[in-house]
C-alpha cells in the first residue's frame, strides 16, 4: 500500500512538473513564438497579394519565394507552439492588417515600390531582429533552435529585398530624369575642345613651319 502511494505521489509530481514546465514556458518566450508566427503570416499574406497585383516578373518571383518559405517557417513555429502548449493567433494583428490594407489599394509601379519597401525590406529587417533576439534571449531550447533555423532564410530574403528594391528605385529614377542622354551629348564638345587645346585631334596638329625665324 505504501509503495503504491509513493508511486502515485512520484507520478503526480512528474506530471505536475511537466504541466508547470509547459505553462511556465515564460511570457517572453510565448511572445517570441507569437511574434514569429505573426511575421510569417504577414509575409504570406502580402506575398499572395503581390502575386495577384504585380506585373514585374522579379517582384513576382520574390513574392513566390516569400509565400513558399514563410509557409514552411509558419509550420515550424506551429510545431514548437503545439509542443509547448502555446496558442498562436490565426489572423493578422492590427499593425499588419493596416499594412496589407494600404498595399491592397495600390497598383502598378506604386504597388511594386511600396511592397518591396514595406513587405520586402522593412518587414524582413524586423523579422531578422526578432529571430536574432529569440536566438540569444529565449530561455526554452526549442524556441532558441527554431529561431536559429529561421534566421538564414530571413537573412537571404532581406538581401534579395534590398537588391530588388534598389533596382526598382533605380529604374524609376532613370525613367523620370531623362538626363543621361543630355549628359553624354554635353560632354562631347568639351572633350573635343580639350583635345584641340592639347593638339591631340587628328586634323589639328600644330604646324611646325609657323615658328618665327631667328635673325
């Protein structure tokens, strides 16, 4: 009888410790999981929007990469959350809903520029800071390992977003300024004048016979 009571007490203590461990994952770690889920959901949402709206093949390719990779990332977050008895949000928060709503009202080049700046560069900078923080500060080993697994993909997305964003801005500036042709034509007379001044053009060599005679 005593042995049975002892076994029951030990079992209760173990189960209680496990429940407490799951419940005491820590508010900070729970928030990290929630934030990582939200970041992935927002990138999936805006990526799908871009696939419908953009006519730029490079932007479309980037958007598809976002949808594919962040869907995998969200699955990873959900697995850890389930193992740690953490309930994740099923929809976007107010901040990300507002960004999506603004993008949804845009089209054409305006959409491409805003999408790359907001969902591309800005959002991935925030996500990169988030997983970096989680990797260093999370108390739970699984949360820490999750952040380490997500980090390389987010880092790659950020690099791609910055390059594509710069290219789109460059195309826009080049298309609106129209100064390159004028610059090229303006330099030609100056170059020819410089060559004449130094006697380097083919038809304008100094005449050696014009030297004054010495008396």
